[in-house]
C-alpha cells in the first residue's frame, strides 16, 4: 500500500491509496462519523434489541449490506418454521430453525432475539420447552422487527 502506519502517503507524486479501515478510523477520529454508536432499545422495558454499531462492524462497516440483510431478515421463513415446529412439537425441525434464527440474530447483532433463541435452543435440546414459548418468541420477534424498521428509516 502507499500509506504508512501514520496514514502518510509514501508516494507523494501519486494519488493516495487509503484503506477502508484507515478511512473509517480517520472519520471517527475527527468526529464526522457516519457510523454512530447506536443501540435500539425499547423505552418501556429498557431492553436493547439491536446493537447497530456492532452489526455494522460485523459487516465491515458496509451500511448497504447491513441494511440489505435486515430487510431480508424481515421476510425470512425460519421464524414461521420455528413457530410451526414448536406448535407441532417437532423438536428436530425446531432445533434447525432455532439454530438458523440464532445465527441471523448473532450476525446482525439483534441482541434480544439472540438471547431469546439461545435460551430456546437449549430448551429444545433438553425437551423442556415452556408452554408460552411460541408467544414469547412472537413477542420478541415483533419488537425486533419494529426496531429493525427504526434502523431502516435511519440508514436505509
């Protein structure tokens, strides 16, 4: 690269080549950050549903990719599959669907949905699913989707 450790152009007669990582660091350093520290929480219960900054870090600060994946998550079939499997007490399908939801929640930093599916996955594995599991998952998903809409308005 043409940039040294201090961000100086080693080739002054050539156009500077700046890595995305260094550019993001510079933007944050000087306070003109386009990526803000933002968590979305429900003001009524104080639960953090989305850690946007962490999600963007997981996407290498690619805001467009993060927004695209949040939009895609809203129509993903694994939620319906999980609800149907839980209702039918099909533990194998429920385990597969819960694992997929957990992965999506982790990758997008959907913190409450991740915590919820981690607990649910363990309950499915132990065949100790609470009677209100479907309703609880639906409420968590509903709140997460509301907060995703907030992020999409801001970044989409």
